[in-house]
C-alpha cells in the first residue's frame, strides 16, 4: 500500500450523508483523511489510519439527540474537524400502540380469473416471467409465462394471491394480476401425447395443451421434473427419435385431479433448459452439454504450460457487476469501476483460449439487471459469470468476520461451475475461503446455461480496496475465473 502524504481532508464514504443506519447499536464507518501519517478520532474513539489515508472503524451509533459522526484528523500541529450527519433509530418520538395503524391483513376476494402480466408482446420463452412466491415478500419459487390465466383469491399490500390448482395458491406482485380475463370459464387444460424432437444442440419435449399452464421445473441428478398446474394428463403415447439418447424416458403421473407431473430421464446431468409455449404446444427444451475434446485448440494455461483448451468453440458471457448500485471502498473506489478492468482482462484470457466472449458492458453506463440474462440467452451462451466485490450490511462488524472470497449460484446445474471457480479463486488470491452459496440473485437465475456470481474480495477493507486498483490483482482475479471455467468444461467434455 503506498504512503499518501497529502493535506488533511477527512471524508466519509459510508454511511452516506443523512443515511438511516440499519443497525441496533454499532456500525462500521469508512472513508479517508488524505494523509497516511494522520491520526483520527470518531466521536472521541481512536481509529486506525492506513498508509494511503483510508480508515475503517467500528463505532457506537450516535445518540438520536446528536445523530452525527464528528471526525477529528490530526497531523502534527494541524487538525481538521469534519461533522457527518446521519439518521439513527429513535430520532422520532415513539408512536403509542393505541395510535399505531393495524398491520395489513390478507383480504380474501371473490375468486375471479385474471391474466398474469397481460401483454400483447409476450416472448415465448423465459426472458420475461411472472414471479411466484410462497408468501408475500419472500423468496422466488415459481416463474410463470405472461398471459397465464389463474384465479385471483386474495390481496395484500403490493401482492395478489392466485390459485394454480386445487392444491396450491401462491403470491405474485399485484401489478402482475390486475387484468381480469374476458373468459371466465375455468380452463380445461388437457396434456396430450408427447413428441421428443431431436436437433443438434437440444432435445424438445413437446406437449400439446390448449392454454398456457402455470408450471414448475425441478432439476434432479439425471432428470428434470415438470409440474403442470391446473392440468389433466391424457398422455398414452411418447414418440422418441431413434438415434438420440439424451432423453432416455418420459413418464407421467396425475398427482391431483388438476395437477400432472412429467419426469424426463436423461443420460447425463442437466446442463440447461428453456420452457416455451407456442401455438398450443408446451415445450421443455433440454440443452445438450458441450462434449468431445478432439479438435480443441492448444492454449497457454495460467501456469504457462501448453494445454488443450476446453473453452474452444464456446460462448462465455462476462458481466462486470454494476452499475446500477454497488459498493464503494474507503478511498472512493466504486465497485462498477473496480470490476470492469478485471472483466476486460478475463475477456482477453478467454479469447486466447478459443472462446467467443460477450461482454454485458464495456463502459460505465448502467445495464439493467434483467437485460444481462437476456443478452446471454440471445448469445446462446454456454456459461455466464458476473464479477463483483463484496461489502457487509449495516450491523456486521468487519473486524470479527471473514473478508474473503465466495461464489453464488441458483440453478442446480450451476453448482459444479461454482465449485470449480471458487477452487481457483482461493488458489490465486490470499484470502479466506467463504464457500459457495445458493441464493436467488437476478443474474444467476437463468436456466439455459450455468451461471455464477463471484465476490472476489471485500471492497470495504482498505488493503483489499488498494489492491483492487492494481493490474496484478485484476489479472489474478481474471485468471482464477478463467481457470475455473476451463476446469469445469474440461470435466464436462471428457465424459
């Protein structure tokens, strides 16, 4: 870390001016003072200053009567005092229980038929979906086609409860259940005979059904399970191609009078899938994994040896995380600026190894979260990786917690890629292994390809923020991710 010997200029990067601190009694505060020789106190508490002038402190929340941090930086006989205003719990007088408005209640409604996110521009695949949840404001669980007809049964502020079949009701955003269906006759969804259709890159399981159903796809080790809600199965014939063994067998069961389940047995673990509905046919498209190592190009590995690159001929999407949003380091390094150089280095490394690389962004311009997955699917990507840097939320003491590396995934078929990338990250960077995590994050919910989000260190830690500015750190981050992708696809293509 370089020594900075500038003038005293204390500033706070986090929490922001007049921000409400979301912690009970203590919180971290980070920023810089402009000189690495300076000393610093915050509300009278001594705080360490790093050589580059950065500071990271864990201090008690200021009282509601004086909701501010007073920073006093000293350098020899010079001093500079800076007051930073925040908001804390208790600033407003408590409201007596007798005057508190009652908690909102679920308001049952007379059942009526609605169209989920009624739109005339519905895409046939999963680029645009309606999110279903077990209860209001909880985790994502179901992903429905727009224009799916369901029965509205209750409302709650911001949410609507809809009935999928006789055994299941779920919650969707209220704006997605606001259009009442012209046809109020209960749908008669009957699934007919199945055709298994083979092509070079995927296999389609096509099920005729007269109206879009609500559905759920669940991955197993060597199968996909498709649940069709509000549907009766009338399948007594399944047509298979002669010379294709990816889909080995399809069987079905009628779990409820109006719920059918199809199990698609595969010859390998699922690599990716799409769900489509067009012209009265529900299609589960199962993607073939890349296979074969013959004809792969020779590349130089990150250790300097010649290897056959398992990335030859593949399309990889590299996503430099943020903007919008994102964290900031003590000296003001913004996460969106920190991830972009590493992403560009990763692009170069992957292209050297024969991959086609699609970048979701190459400038500081914001890219909508939902569009990142759309860009990837339209590019027919074989993998998606989003580069990020980490920070803790309010109330977490960074001095008592690990500040290392972790990888996130959502779909089961992305778990192996997450492990491969995490293994390389902790090998390339001298930081703690914080493991891999299942989490419903927007950029890793895609189904057509494995997707992971990497957290390559903690931007809020002064040493790490300083290192993130350097080409050496950026290259190590990029090479670790490239090697993780290489190892994952080598194992996949060698089966």
